[in-house]
């Protein structure tokens, strides 16, 4: 987050003497700054509560995914990386901002610490955005080429992507560490900290926010468009007598053991209830091709994730004994077709949650980056209090994601409840 390291008054609006212009050293009055440092702004300590919430919430996210096997997915590993980034922001950046606001805007830690502080700020904010872009690319690939995605998905690929996120983020922030953080006049005040190079302000804002956010929005537009197209395609292909669009020449079923069952009906009468697999959470009907739908032999198959097949076979009303291998063939066809036609429900839920995460991210950060670009204009003036407000609005986003997961993702909600209620007899 580029400009937020700049010396400014607190969110509460306590005005302190400022140098004229956009943080350049020209016209700075050291006596005024020294006088300003004599008082303390205790209201500026309130954001410490925000820091605690950010650390607690993101720690819960990391622990929940680490302990919950059902939460271990590619998207959620990116969410872990995002949570770590937000936690680092709360530990390495925000305390310095609170400190500077507490002493009414005077930087007392020297040039080197200032450049390190601002570089960390830029890098961590950029890493947050690039994590969201990585999730967008991953979801786009999964929805557009589901079979290929499933085949080539690997931990190495995930590790390379996360490494790339951090490498690019460091690359964008690195110029601040190597002498680029100086205004056009070439002079800086030791009691002010921020980004003084207006060209870098524009460069970093474009590379860290505007370009990646545009790419992210385009990707999600294409994802939603693809899902809509496939839903329409499936609706046209789906026979009325089936739930997953597959009719078999023979009524084929074998006894399996799972958490859900099937009911075999003949002329409306229930004959036997069996257990059978569930594929991708969708119900499938296997119908005897020689009979009328929903009459002589209508077997409704509810699909589940894990199966425990036995060697027992069942006979259909026509007396055909169906081997276990035949059921395996049907399951394989159904599973392949389901993956090819649309992303499973879990992926769709993940996409819906990420849309909310990205929407909140844009609401929190867009005002800051717009303000940051405006500040690069030598004739433009941004009130210090306004800049402080948009800065903390951006920081607040680091604590929003755990709240979003709790509200909109049932799996995270259950995992958080287990972690928080552990040891309380629940």
C-alpha cells in the first residue's frame, strides 16, 4: 500500500503542522514538527483493536484449513497465503502507522527504517492482490478445462504459483529499498516518512492494483459466463426421466455401501433399498431402456463421495444379474461426464465466496489507490484526514476475510466453531 506510510494526522482528525505540497521536503519547518511531537494522540491507539482482530481472525483461518481435511483445496491454500499476508501486514506495518499517529505524525526512526517500512507496506498489499488474481486464474482454469485441470493439479504447481506471487510483489516494492524514494528536489526530511517519488506512486498503483484488478474482474466475468453457458447446455441435454442425463440399455446396479441409499421401484411399489455412490452431489436415475420411464424399472441413484462396494449383485425385475464391474463402468462414465459438463457444487460455492471477498477488497482499497494517484499530481491537494481514513479503510480489509468466510462458507463456519468451542464440552 504505497502512500499510506506518509506522515498524516490520525483518523480522529487531529491536525498537525504539515509541509506544503504533496510530502516533498520543500518548505518543511523542523521547529513546527518538533512542537507537534510534544503532545500525544491517544485516540490513535484505537486501531490496536483492529490489529488484534486481524491476527486472531487470520490465525483461525490458517489453523482451520490445517486441521480440516475437507478444507484442503487449491483455492483454500491460496486463502492460507492471503491470511498469512494479512497477518504480516498487522504485525510489520500497522503498528508503525499507529505509532506515528500516536505521536502526531513525526517519524523518528530514520531514512533506512522508513524505506524498509514503506517497502513492506507496498509488498504486502501487492501480495494480497496477487493472491486474489492467482485464485481467479485457478478458478478460470478449473471451470474452463475441468478435466485437464484435475489431471495436471499438483502441489508443485501450487508452490510455484505462490512463490511467483511473492517474487512479483517484492519486485514491485524493491525500488524503494535501492534509492528510488526521493522527490524531484532530491531532498527528504528525516522526520517524514512516505513515498516521495511521484513517478513511483503512479507505477506502483498501476502494477499493484489497477492492472491486476482489471485482469481479475475480466477472469471472473468469463468464469460466470462459462458457468451460465454450461448450465443452459446441460438443461437442453438432460432427459426428463433422468437427473444427470444418462440412460442405460439395461438396468444395472450392484450393492454398494455408502452414506446414502437408492430406492428401486416397480410400478410405483418400492422393492428394495440399497446403498450407492453419489457423484459430484447430483442425483442420477438409471432406467431400463425397454420400459417406460418411471414405471417397470425406475431406480433412483443418489450420489455420494465415498463408496464401499461389496461383491453382492442384484437382479433387476427382468432377471438380469449385474456384475460389479458393470456398475464401475457406469460410475466412471457418469463421473467423467459430470466433470466435463460443469464444475462441482463445492467449486461453485468457492467461486461465490471469492466474489464476495474480491468485492469487499475493491470497496476497501479502491479509494486509497485513487487518492494515491491524485496525490502524485503536484497541483492537487488531498486533505490529510481523508488520506488517513482511506488508508485505514484499506487496512481494515485484512480483517474482513475471516468474517466473510464465517458468514458465507458453512465449512469454515463449522471449523471455526470447533476451534473456538474446543474444551468447552461442545
